[in-house]
C-alpha cells in the first residue's frame, strides 16, 4: 500500500482540544484519585470475552494488574470494583464527565458525529428514516447529529450525569435503564456502542442484548480502544487508554472476533483510527522531553494516516451483524 492510499478518508484532529499541553499529568492524577476511593473489589478469574483462565501479566497500573488472555489476547483488569456505583455514580466521575464544555461539545458534533453518520451511511445507505439506539449516549452529541441527519434517534444511559442536558435535545427518546430492560418490540437499524464495551464486566452479554434489539438487517457499530496499537506499545501503562478502574476490557482484532463469535454474530468490518501521535506527544511531555513532544505534534497529520492504515491506530471500529 502506497502512502497516497493511507490518506484516503483520513481526517485530522485538533490536538489543542483533545491533547492540550500537560494533559496526561492531570488525566492520570484524576484517575488515580478516583480509583483510590473504591472500597470494595472483586477478583476476575477468567477472560470476560472467551472465558479462558490461562493468562499472563502484561503490567500493572495504580496497583491493578492488567493481564493478557492467552486464548483471545484480550487484556483485562484482574480485579474490578465490586459496585459499579463506586465508579460511575460518584462526584469524581461526574466532575470528569461534565468536563465537556460547549466548545468541546460542538467540536465533537462536527468532527466525530458527522464522521459516525458517514460510517452508518456506508453500512445502511441513506440514514434518513433509519432508527439508531446509542448505548451509553452520555451528553447526547451523537444523537443530536443523528437526529439532524433525519434518523430516528434513541439513547440509553443509566448515569444521571448528563441527564438534564440530553433530555433537552428535541426529538429524542432516552432509556434510563439497562439495555436488558428495553422492550424488544422496537427494533433498530443500528445500535451504536461508542467507547462502551471496554467499561463493562460482561461485554458478551451486553452485545447479545444489543443484538436482541436489531432489525433483521441491522448492525451493531462498536468503537473501543485498541490495545494492539502503536501508542499502547510505545507507552505501555502510561497510555491514557490504560485506566484499570474504568477500561476493564481492552480489545485487539483477535479478541473483537472472539466477542463476535461468543455473541453469535458476524464480524463484517474492522479498521483502526487513532490519536497515537497525540498520545505520544502527551507521553513525552510527561517524561520532560519537550522537543520530542513538539515533533509528535508537528508530525501528527503526516504519520497518523500510515498508523491507521496499518491497523495500529489506538481505536478499533468494527461492525457486527447477524450471520446470513
């Protein structure tokens, strides 16, 4: 593959918005402080995707071992919070989640929301009139873009953090209950899981519940961090994708295929896209190497397209369908 092909479809990112100077220091400090307040833990004895018990330690972060499943290559936290409310129902998490101010909200809509609609268009055809359920919809910026594209937009989120904001977006229905409690009478052309599966202790069960809600030719579109990425290989436990308390399951292409198989679905498309050069910039700032950090920032638009095309970007994007 020539470099020109790497550029096809590549869209740059604003590092000043997503990775401002010294961002990683504040991010890690907040995550460590949040984790330190958890009072009860439970041990994870087997891979949450394939169920295999054989594993090896990858590294540890904030005192939690990150282990590699030897069967499907999923990396997962060897212990997790016994009560999810200690993770997602605390003032710490609320403060972090509410950090999406109006300027960032608008940037996310324009940069990420429209891109996601184009992915749905490629999979489903004209999105107008199609229905979408965004699981873990958060503040609702993707749903707002989906509605504006003519989609019948529905959201699901059990957290109350963004409830007031998302409820005021006209034309939306929000389910404030687990996916398992959504009535199956309504079927969706697309169920989206944007940065969700890494947060749940049972990703296979979640995907099965999403599959239950699909229209006959519907799709599940998953975005999740890619452990087998340039940034994670280079920075290891310093990566911002390594958050043991929240990112309890870290996928690779192989473990994504295992997820699909265990959920009874077909994996019909997978690619990567990332902010690896931005994460390397933050990493070198953390290490006190400003020249390297500056070089990574300057080279972002030049190097990141090749990283993505090689399947080494730090986010996976994949599509799941019912087998034909």
